[in-house]
């Protein structure tokens, strides 16, 4: 009942390509068969409304299972292979059944012995609506279990729209990834799952399967630029590259746009608590963006972005509601405003306070990365007895270079581009950037 | 470490930071206040540079200790006072 409209579209497109996985192409007929298998399986083994966790990467089975969970009215908790604290999350999401895939696609069905009783879960069960629990990573504190009513999300996809052949780059447990997936499935598009998410493999995959849309992160775009993987593989089938989840260095954006002027660069903005918002960039090489759409209201208070959404979460299962009395959500993102456009400056938590002056790591990183022989720069604060904090930078070089030479080169270059307090005081040369499995920079 | 060595380290660091090998930097050069050759963030940089130069010579020293910050007469006043302070710390 919940996803009749999606299943009807599958039936109209049985022989069309659906999922590219493990070097094979699966069509919608196959997805439909697996969907029916999983629906029977869930009916037999779970009660409607029960909480079911799935650990997987995207594959035809896990995708069909996700659809079956929605149809069966379950509350779905996605985990990926990057999750290290699944046991704890099973407790906080009150997971009753756990379907654990290995990397080859084989699965185990586990009864956890937990009985979900949280009032928000009961509320959703009374509505008889399917749900999804995603964890908000948050840079501090325990991950928060955020409960969504799936029907809000599904309503967005009832209008049929065009799709591009898309790579699933975000992991299985990522709210943005789930959005992308449902969008493609409900419009019977093509989803490609690369085996390995490295710049070379992804570029090879794009070439081989004529991928048109790569949703990714700024760090990964930078890795593509540094690795020059685009020289080995023809990625000219790409029409759109979307980026989000962390700050985009202006230098990366401009460099990419110069190399690939025909690829549209699109900034996305989504929050676990609210959903993925429609955005419109001022231009391909601009970080100014309009955020919102009909389901969202935005306001900026003291340079911090607040959002009110129609499709926000019911709440957290293990924390207080993040909304104020009027329903506004404090995003913690610092922004600048220019008419209808905003520009993200960074997370409030990442700001470095140098003797009372604020420094955004992204601004400094963007300047550092314009310097010859610097491939990657990660900027963070370091305690200092005089200024409270000073700016420190970890640098990845193209070729070896003595530290002192690098230091003076950086200072000279930054001198007329950054205020003195923003210029890194501490410079370290790192072997490799710390990049998480989600291709986001790890600052310390 | 003797005084000459300490002076040399500080003078080299100042020249390096202001990026002028030919600058007339000597023991009397002022590092703090109105007539200083560096501003406050410059001094912070200078201290970090001197610490790393000392570390290259196997002296692991923190120049900005509570002791340094709370002295009535700051050791960071001039090239000479800073050099004296370095000697004091390396001998401690």
C-alpha cells in the first residue's frame, strides 16, 4: 500500500536496467522478484511496525529489502560497514530484528530480544506508517537516533521526474543516500554501486557504465583532482557532480570547474533531522547558494542558519527534541547572506578562536591548497598560552620539501591573502590525509 | 647553550619571520610593545619558530610557560632578554 506507486512503475519497466552491482547489471524484474521474496520473509518473521536493522552496502537484495520494509510498515534502521558501534546503536534504536549482510551479499537474521517501547515508536505504529531511524553523527557526544516517518519522504517522489544514471557514493546508513536511492527507484532510473570507493575505481566505473551523476563529498572531488584518475579514465559521461556533507574549499571548486566546465556542480544541503533540501547555486564555481523549497522556511540569527521543515523527524529516541517551541531547528552552520543567497562558512564547532578572533578552517584550507606542491591541507586549532588558540595545518605534499622551506613559502603566500591571525603558526607535514570511510576530512 | 648561540637562534628566527635576511636585527631589537618589529601574532609565530629551532638542536623547551607569562618583566621584551631566558631554561 505504501509504495504501490513505485511497484507499479517497476512493473512498467521490467526489462530496464536497475542496479549495477558486482560487475553485473540487474533489471527491474529482478528487483521485483527480490522485493516479493523479502516482503514474504518480513511478513513471516516480523510484525508490522517492528524495528528492523539492516547492515549492508547497496546491492540488489538490500535495496529490495528496504522497499519491502517500507511496504510492510516496519521501522527500518540502516547500518553500513563503516559503523563501529552497532551494538550500542541497536540498543538506542530499540532494534527488534537485525538482518546482517556480509560483503558478498549473504545474510543472517537475528532476533535481538529487545521489545521496542519508546513513545515515538508507538506513535508511529499507531499511525500505521513505516519509519526509518538514522543516526545523526554530530561532532560531539553520542550519536542521536532520529526517527522519521517514511510517508513524508515518499510523498515527495509521487510526481514522476527525470533521472540520471547515478552512482551510490554515500553509505547505506546515510540519510542523503537513502533519499537519492528512493528518488531513482521511484523514477525507475539506474543505480551504480562501485566495488571500491577510490578515485581510480570510481572513475573507471563512471567510464564503464556511462554514469551521469556522482553525488559525493568535497574531499573526494579533491582526491580525484590529486590522483588525476580522470586522465586514465574518460569521465565525460558525467553531467552532474553534487557535493555536500562538509565544507567545499573554493580552490577545489574552481579547479574542478576549470578542468570540467561541462559538468554541473551542485551543492546539496541536508540534515538528518530535516531531510534533503532543494538548493540552487548562483553559478557553477560559486559557493553562494539558495536553500529551501516549498517545504522549508529558513532564517539567519546571529549568522547561524535556522530551518523549519514540514518533514522533520518525530524526535530523537535517546535525546531531547532539537526543535524550539515554534519548530525551528538550529543547524549549527555559520552562514553569510547576500540577498536570497547564503554561503556556508563552517560548523560552529570547527571555528578556531584566536585571541577572540574567529577563524574558519575552510577559508584557510582553500588558500593553502592554491600553493604549489600542496595537495591537501587540513586546518585545526592548537592551544596556545598567549592567544588561547592558534591556527595549525597538516599538509600533504606532492613532492618532498623541507619543513622550514614550506613554512616560509606558506607565510609568504598567505601574507596578502589572509589576516595575520588566520595564517597557520604550526605546520606539520603528514604522510596521508586522514579521510574517513565517508570521505570527509578528519580534523583533530 | 651559550649566549652567542642563543642570540643567533633568536635573530635568525626574527629575520626568518619578517622574511628579510638583511634586516638589522641585534640584541637590542624590541619584540614587545610599540616599537616592536613584530606584532602580537608575529610574536606567537616567532616563539613557535624558536621552539622548533631549539628542538632541532635537541632542546625540548616551552617558552610560554606560566612562569614566563607571570614574570614582572617579560622575557619577550627584546632579542636579548629572550636569549637570556632561553639560556636559563636550557640550563635548568
